[in-house]
DNA sequence: AGAATTTTGTAGTGATCGGCAAAAAATTTT
DNA sequence: AAAATTTTTTGCCGATCACTACAAAATTCT
C-alpha cells in the first residue's frame, strides 16, 4: 500500500532526540536548527512529519507523558494512600535525579517552559502537571472513604503538597541534586503525611 | 558637575518595569522590544544604561535579590530553627501568591529561566537560589549547636527540604494557586520539621 | 519500463532577534 | 552666546528565527 520514497528516520527516535533538546534548552531555547541537528534530518522533513515546532513539541510531550502516566498508574494502584505517597515521592526522586546522561535531570514539564513568549506553552505544561495532581487527589479521596486516611485530612491539600514537593525536587535535580539527597528530602516530606487507622502514627513519624 | 541632557527615565522604575517582563515571559521570551516598550524608552537608551540585555537582566536580578535578601535576614533572625522554618514557608506563600497585579505570581528566579539557550542564565539563577538554601543551612547548623535542633537532624537536609518546598510553592503559585492554598501546604510541610528540646514534639505535630 | 507518490536535499522566504552608528535635542560649563 | 557633554531619536546592521518552494531521489503501482 505504501508508495513513495521511504522515510529515512524513525519517528520515535526523532521524538526522543527532540525531547533531549527541549528538556535541556526549553521550548524557546530549542531552535529548529538545534532540533534538526539532534534528529539528523533537514528542516523540511521535520515540518512534513510534525507540522511545526509546536507540533513537534506536543508530540514530544505526549511521548513523555506516556511514561509519566505509566508511573502514575503504578503508584495509584498501591493499597493505601501512605504507600502511594511514598512510592510517588521516591519515584520522582529516581526519575528527576541525573541518571548519568540517559535523560537530562529534572522534569520536562518544568524545564521546557515555566514562562515563555508564547503563553500557550506554559499553559499546556501546567495542564499536564495539574492532571497528575488531580489523579493523586482522587486517589486520596478514595482513601478517605475507605478509611486509610482520616476524615480530617484534605485530599486536595495532600495532593497539592505532594505535587509541590515533586516540582520542587525536579527543580533541585535540575541544578545537580543527587538521587540520595532527593530521597532524603522525600523521606522527610513523608513524615508530614497523615497516618490512617491501618498504621500507627508513631511508625510513620519515627521512620 | 553633571553635564549633558538629563535622563528621561528613572533607573529603578525601569528595572521594575523590566522585572515584570522577565518575570512573565522569561529571559529568552522577553525581547528588547518588549522591554523598551514596558520601560518607555528606545533601545539605544537601554544599551547606554545597562550595556546589554544580559546586563539589564543582571541588574533586575540584583534588585529582586535585595528584597529576597531582606526577607531572608528577617526570618533568619528568628529565635529558633522552627520559627525560622515557619516564617520562611509562610513568607514564601505570601510572596509567591498572586497579589493582584503588583508583581506576577511565582518567583523570578524560577520563572525567568529554568532552561535556556544561553546556559549562563539558568546557572546564575541557580546560584541565587542556592545562596538562600545555604543561609538556611547555616542557620540550622547554629540551631543544632544551640540545642533547638536535635543532633540527629541534618541541617543540610532540612535546608534542602525547605528550599524544595519554596520552589515547588512558587511553581504552584505561577499556575494560579491561591495564598490560602499555599499556606495550607506550608503548614502541612512544617509538620515534618523536627522539634527541639525547647518545644514539645507533640505540639509541633498536632498543630 | 514508466507513471505515480512520497521524502529528500538545496536554497531560500519575510520577520524578528540583539545591538549599534550618527545626528538631533537638551542640558551645564565657559 | 558658544563650546562641551550626555541622552534621545531615527534608521539601520548582520544573524538567526520559524518556515517553505522546488526539484532531485527513491520507492510502489500499473
């Protein structure tokens, strides 16, 4: 069925290469020249495949989000809110810390554009982050109904707290914090997390 | 002594106007045209006064840092580590939350360039943030010597934890978190802060 | 083999980027 | 009043920005 000259590059490899550039230089800082050099193609090929710089960026975000979403799904499946919180923060620590070159440190959702000339970019990134926070919140609301969070706990605030820590840890990672340091911060942060009736409060806090 | 045509603009007013632009659009996103329009001057006046875009940015950062430093000095003077931590996080909440237009929400040190084409910019911003974290750390080391922090507490980790929270809160603020929400997060975060022998641990945690 | 189709490489588009030369304007000094 | 000094305005610089027209190359279909 497929006629015409075959494509010389793999789309997903191209997205991974572009991801690194956006991650390290930000949306605006990444020029088309940077991107085409990293992918190893000429600009018309880029535009034929992805439409525009923003189109490429959106495709990169989607690919990045797939991994993040898989991570979220795995931690949301934990049996209790406490375990979800623990897996979340330590997972973010592993994810954000410099792994030695495979991906840049930090989080693409933050690195690629907190502020930007085109305000659409920060907005779409913020929506991605808010999506994860909302998933945590819904998980914690379920926990409250099921009893592993006390009725006094606010699911919204707890989710916001974890999301805040995750963003902060990503910022720290981007400027060189080690995985060990991030895990220590995560552990400290978890001491604030309210205990349910299934675990003793003392254990949570002394740990 | 001063000869020549008088300057038509006030330097500090110009810096404040430029600060708003960098804060909202980032270092790269802020064009010279944006900056000169906001200040109300032509570009040669800008270059005569500040040398370059980076020169202007550095001057803006210095002005911004003065306020932050004054804030840090005030909270570092608190009698205990616990009080310093409390004043720090709630102060950041007030500072970062949208005040209704006077300054943009979030923190200039984060908004203006986490990642950037010119790597020098993220570096200089990171140094500013690290400076504040180091001040907290030194304060907490003193607290350990003076007894309002237990010897088991790590001043470095506590400082890193608070710095992480502050960065995370600034990110949340930039996408619309209210002061009330930020204060709730701050309060939750403070529950992790270790108590000294001057206050009862129970009080810190129940609060 | 030849027509049809798709991607490739070359070479550019106008717009905007940060920055600057030069003359006019506004002040102080002589 | 004229010289000296500083800033302002006008108009422009080469470089780079995101993006594209066009034709050669490489494949499949007839």
